[in-house]
């Protein structure tokens, strides 16, 4: 059910646009690294889940922060900015906790035990 829900959500046009913008930002970062001489042209940036989460928060909050410039009253603007900063801090905290739990789950896994061979080991004199 999870895969079908994800497939349905990504069919919606605004979600597709948002994901295209996100991919464009990562492509632009790769091009900037090439132009600055940091990486060769063939290096491709492959963002991880945490990179994508941070980029989504930035892409969602920057337009809202720019939109607060439209508010003319100083007290209202201050309240709006404090509310935005509070929500951003909560989101970033949740992302760090979720990423820490994911990383902790990955490190607690034990490697599989080697199977004993069917025949006994050869004896050495």
C-alpha cells in the first residue's frame, strides 16, 4: 500500500513540480562544483534521504520567509517570523531524531554467522 500511495502522490502536478525543482537544485549544485574545480564533470551528486529532507524544508520555508516582507506591521511580522522559526526548529529536530534512529537501526544489525561446512576441516600433522 505504501508504494501505491507514493505513486499516487507523485502523480499530482504540484508534487511533480516540487520534485523537479528539488532535482534541479541538486543538478545546479553539481554544476557549481564542476565550475569551481572541486569535482570532475563525470561526478554525479547522489543526495541521500537526509539531504532531500533538508532541501525540502529549505524549499518550503524560504518562500514563506520572503513572503513575510509583504507584512507591513512590525509586530505581526515579528510574530510570523517567530512562528516560522519555531516550526522550522521542530522540523529539523524531528529530522535529526528520525535520521539518528535510522542510523542506529543500521548499526545494530549483526552480520550473519558463517555456516559450518558440511565436511570437517582437514587435520594437520
